[in-house]
C-alpha cells in the first residue's frame, strides 16, 4: 500500500514540475513577443547542445504524458539517437 501512495505522489510531483516548466516557458515566450512588438528584442545567439534541449523537452512532456499513462523513452545508441513513444 505504501508503494502505491509513493507512486501516486511521484506522479503528481512530476506533473507539477512539468507544468511549472511549461508555464515558465510560456511566460518567457510572451515576454519575447512583447519585446519584438516594441522593437526592443535583440537575439542572443549562443551555441546549445541539441541533445540537452531534447532531454529537457522530454522531461517536460513526460510529466504531462504520465497523467495519461503514456511513457516517453529516450534511447541513445552511440552516434545515433532514437526516440520511442509507447
């Protein structure tokens, strides 16, 4: 019984975390749109790891997906990167 509660709590915590990240992203996008409209936006081009961006995106989506019993798996094999959605 304790493991059942623990899984439910973990699932809810993941949902809260992913929802917070999604909300923060939406606020950032809104602020960027406001800056573009007012002519004050200056892009800051930086090098980013595509792999890190993909992992962050999967992390955000996994919390939402877990509420619908959808599992997103990240599978990395040497140089090739595969994504599998169950």
